[in-house]
C-alpha cells in the first residue's frame, strides 16, 4: 500500500500546477492596458477571457478522455507546454492582430488549462477518498489563488516591461513550472484506501456504489439539472471577474486602490473553492450550492449601487461564491456518478460552464460599451443565480436503479 507521504507529494505537485493555471484570473491586469494601447473595445478585448474559459471546457473533455491511457503526468506536461506557449505567443500581438491574442492567450492557454484540470482533480480524488470535498476544494482553490500570487508580479512587470513583455515572461515561467511539477503526478494503486479509512455508507459523504460511464450519465436528468446550475450559476462571477478593476474605478476608487479588486477576486475565488468545498463535506453538496447561489444572487442585484470600498466587498463576495460553485461541483459529480470516470464526466459537465464563460463576459462588455455601466448586466447575473437556486432545490441524487446502469 502506498504511504501517506506519497499522496502529499502528489497533492503539492497538483496544487502548483493549478496555481500556474490560475493566471487566467489575472486578466483584469491586462484588460485596461490593452484597450488603451491598441484602442480596442472593451467587448473585443474581454473576448480573450471569454475564449480562455470557453475553450477550457473542451480541454477538460479531451484531458479527461486521454488521461486513463497516458496518465496524469504526460497529459499535464502537454497542457503545460500549451499554457506556456500560448501566453508567450501573445507577446507578438499587434493592434491589427487581435486574433493572435484570441488564439494564443485565449484558445491555446484555455485548452491547456482545461487539459490538466480534470485529470488532476480525478487523480487527487483517488488519492484522498477520505477528504474528497476538502481536497478538491483545496486543489481548485489553488487555481483561484494563482490570481493572488501573480497579480502583483504581473502589475509590476506591465509597468516595467509593458503588457507584451509581461506575456513573454509569464509564458516561459508557467511552461517551466507546470512541466516540472508534472513529473511528480501519478495515480494511486487500484482500489487504494488510506490507512484506517472505511468508506461511509450513509450521510452526505456516502460513497457511490457504482460508476457511471459518460454515456450512462448523459441519460440521467440529474446531469442536465447540474449542467444548468453550473451554466447560469456562474454567470455572476464571469460578469465581474474580467471587469473587476474597471468596476471599482467606476465606483469612485482611485486606480491604485481599484487594483485591489483583482486581488480580492483572487482571494475570494481561492477561498471560496476551499471553504465551500470543505463545508459541503459536512452540510451536503446541494445544500451548500443553494447557499452559495442565494448569497451570490442577492449581492449581484445590488452590486451596481455599491460605491467606494463597499464595491470591493461586493466584488469579493461574488468571487467567493463563484469559487464555491466550481469548488463543490467536482465532488458533487463524484457523489452522483462515481469517481472512476470523474475526469471525463466532469469534463463533459464543464461544457455548460464553457457556454457561460463565453457568453457572460461578452454580455457584460456589450452592456458597458452601450450604456456606460454594468447595471443591466449585473441584474441579469443576479436573477440567473436565483433561478439556479430554484433548480438546485429540486435536484435529487440518482436513485439506486439509475446507478445500476453501469454494472462495473
């Protein structure tokens, strides 16, 4: 049997990879400078962020499907090369080549982050079946923390080397870090159980006795209900994250203080993934998700009316709840459909998130370009969260007869 120390090393490597992947959430550092430098519209520039998270969903499906054949180490290494290469290639962008930014920082980076996302979650879920919610929350929380770690560095580099120079530095850095950490990733032995752990048979953390393959999962109404919750429940965060600094300036804060909005988004995103994921181990996945949606939806309805420092608080709350949805959904998927095919199953579910990731920032950017503020967009985000809350209220785990669709 593998020793606990081995799984701790795998956890550390997975967290480092996710930390680098979290660079997707520092887009707010680049949005303003790129608009000023190239005279692009807010909508066209923010489409890069939309594309990053949109292509991310496709990458999760591919990564989830090939990880069983090639292993988490190999898949993560390839994903790291795509992340590093994509960000570095963005340094060659010019005013008349915004498509290169979409292709590099958008599509290449997004696909690379997606490729490694579900394989790492699936790998560590197998290593930590005794702490599923906490560990998945911690791992995806590391992705959120990437914004906190890299925002100050990126802002300094932008001031010193410009946006394009910063892309070159970050591309090399991320590529080396992710590929290096990949060598420490591996799956546990088949049917691995930590010493002294007995799988629970009742309660919120009860183990699923069967494992759904993707085709069987797609026949259940629970999959489509969860997909809808993920699609409309994350719209609020996706409308705020790429425009955090712009929103704070609009609320009356100085440029320097408004930069804190990006930091708060990173802190909230990271903390939400870990804290809500841990809470879900005790409170239950769906109850936790409903609480998250209630808080996020209510905050979004009033976000445009907040001014000064209170606007930063509102931004932080939305990011905290956004992270919570993404922090609890992997464990929810494992609880509903089993851990064996989690990499592929969660990747398929994340396609719903991709739709929101592409659409929500575009809607917010179009509203800002047309009206000068985000009021209408944030009302849409708030109502969407509350609608997702209603859907989540009626979701029940698959019945035993549905679980038996896969006899494996």
